[in-house]
């Protein structure tokens, strides 16, 4: 039986960091690598989509103590854990779906998301990425580190299974349930480019986890 997304992460908040570090391939490297790609300038404005308990921010604040981070996550318990980690940092934490929250325009130097967006389809992501692109300053960029399907057939299978289970369990539309439906890297790139990003490149990978950098145009 599928769990609502917020309920799933609320029940797993205690021990979540340890689970990620011990069970996710490459975790010891990709959080540090992701953080190393974010702006080092004093007071850089960062938007973190699905920030959770802030594992990537643990690494980022080591290289930029004065960054101003806006973190969005639909799980209150995760945000409380993040806030407790960084009582001296400039954090704006929003408990909501990043699909619904307004991001503003030309507001952030960069954005980041780690192991969060693999629950959504290409069609769901394009409007989100369009909103994100507009929220970045000209020439700003988005660092995405996430789990990806290796083949189109895998991507299609995960999506069909989710739709089948939702139908069997008579789950309502418009509510997010926890089930992994990763895209392939190529389809993720297509979604980002369709949203108006000027370029997208792969910067690293660890098994099925890849880091992508999507750059916003210098002029719009």
C-alpha cells in the first residue's frame, strides 16, 4: 500500500541521515560533490528543492558560511531537523510542495535538489523547471543530483506500476504518494531544456545517481 509522501518521510525522519549514508551508493561522495558546485560568494542565495534534513547543506555550509538558503520540503519533521542542525544560518524554510510554492523571478544565484525529484514524470517536471528557471538570476544555474533509470524500458515500467497501484488502491488525484519513478538522464535533460534552460550537462555519476548542471540564459 502506498504512503502519502509527507507521511512516508515523517515516519522515517529519525534515522534518515544514517539510512542515506549507509544504504545509498555514492552518498559519501555525491553530497560533497554537489555542494562543491554551488556558489562560494558571500551571501549567495540558494533555493533547495526537497531539502529534507539538509544533508547537502551540511557540506555546503563548510565552503560557504554566509549562504542564504531557502529550503522547500513537504515534511515538517524534516524541516525541524534541518533547522536544529543550523541554528546560526540564514534559512528560510517552507513546508509545502515545491510544485505549489511561488519562487519569484530572478531571485536566486543557484538552485539545488538532491534525491528528491525522481518521484515525478517529465510532464510534471517541465512546469516546475520553467518556474525554477525564471527564479534564477540571468546566468544562474541548477544542480540536480538524483537517481535515474538506466533504460527507457525501466522508466516506462516504473510509471506504469505507479498508475496501476494508484488505480487498484483508488487513490485520489493531486496527492503525492511515495513511489520511485525516475526518468532516464536524457529525458531529464529534455525536461530542463523544454523549461528554457540554455544548457544541461552531466558532471558526475555514482551507479544510478547522476549530477546534472542546468544553466539559465544570461538574457531573457
